[in-house]
C-alpha cells in the first residue's frame, strides 16, 4: 500500500517537492516484496531501487534546474548559541533501549545522538556531532522547500532543537505562550539561526515516463 512516488523518493534520496511527477504516481499504491543482499548499505539499496524502477516500471527521468522559493539557513545577529563537538565520550549502552524513545519532563522526545524524533505535536533534533549542512537537510523535510546552508560554520556541532510541529507555520508566535515554539522561533531562540526566504535555481528530478502497471514477476 505504498505510493510509487514514495519509492522514487527513497531511490533518489529526495523530498516530494524536489520531484516533478504525474499525479497518478502519488495516488496509485503497490505492495512490494524484495530481498536485499546481506551487508548492503543505504547507498546500495538506493541503487537497487533505481534499477527496480527502471526494470519493472520502465521509469525514465532527467534532471533540470528550476527557479524556486528556498530558505537560506543563516546565523542571526546574536551569533550561534552552540559549540563545536568535543571528542566523543563513552556512551552508556544501557541508557536507552534500541527502538525506545523516551521523553523529558516537558514531553519532548529524546532522540538518539544525531537523530530527529516526533512525539505527537512535539519534535526534537539531537544534534550530536552534526554539521550545518546536515541540519539544513533535516529542516528541509519540515518546511517543505530546499534549505541552503549559508551559515559559513564548518565542522560538527552539538545542539538541541525543540519545537511544536502544530505551530510550524513559518512565522514566530511572539505571544509569550508556553505551549512551545514554531520551528522558526526555536531556531533563533535556541540556536541563534535564521531561515531567510529567497529565490534561487534548484535542481529537480523530472519523471518523463513510468508504466502504471509494472511487469510481472
């Protein structure tokens, strides 16, 4: 029961807004069962999915550049409110059971280092040894448009970013309420970063052709 366009997203490591595709690819769903070779990496899996799409759905695509609204991730006037990562410390393997997500006293999830987790309306990024380009990629899925790293901050950093997804309208609340912050507000107040809207040429994947019915097994 998986939309074909989601398979394309997985295969090419792209978000929906980075692809131009026919509507049927979003609404037509498939059951897919496949074997993956032992030891295959995420990169290997993406290549396998691309081959699968080409062989079974006769998918053809090309890349082109298009002028789009994007966000530039920049440093606010107050400067960054986080520090470069130190040498990794010994971790307590028993502190969190694999697959288990705990929450703090305010109800925010506590994702593993470098991870992002949502729990209800509350979301958190645990930026452990995380680069600004990686943060930009994580934010991209939340704001549904490309995010370009223009912080000029090199290296890896440690930080925590917490926000309320229900409030992520793209504008700060500014009313002093304690039910959480929008993503834009949280970035500036917690990390000293800003999202600035601008237009620029962005590469997109354009689906030229895909069969509505795949070839049989």
